[in-house]
């Protein structure tokens, strides 16, 4: 599965299994190829490189929110993603890198349940 397919499947699963979480969860569309003018406009509006793919803005276990960075198989976070995730962690958020749909489901179930 591509990262797009994983994220699409994750939100579908979330809508079916955790409706209340789905209602406030959101994707952060930082990736993708864009025309340079569009990229410049988005950067001026505050879009930043390295922001994780998904935010669950629900406080649990002493954290303010859960941020999920999705990867395929053996995908690795870029240095910019690692740096941004570290900054989010310093702001009392839980950040996780999930390789595949099952890992993302495990992360949200663990965060919400235990």
C-alpha cells in the first residue's frame, strides 16, 4: 500500500470503529508535488515541512494530542520530520511513526484505550 492508501484506509477504519475520534481527527496535507506558486502561497499561509500526517487532538495519558507520521514498509522519517516530531513532543504531544495500517490502528487504540 502507498502512504495515501494507508491514510485513506486508516480514516475509513476510524470512521467505522471510533466515530467520536474520527469527528475531530484530521489529516495535515503537507506532502505532494505542487506548482511553485502554490507551494509559495501555502508556505506564506503557515504550511511547514516535517509536520506529521495525522493529528488526533484529544488529550490522553498526560499528552495534549497524538500525531501520527505514516510510512510504508521500511520507510523512514526525514530529518525534518524527526525534528518537527521532537518539537511536538517537547510541547507535550505524543508522536509516533507508523509503518502500515496495522501500526496506525495499534497506535490509536493504545492512545485512546490504554
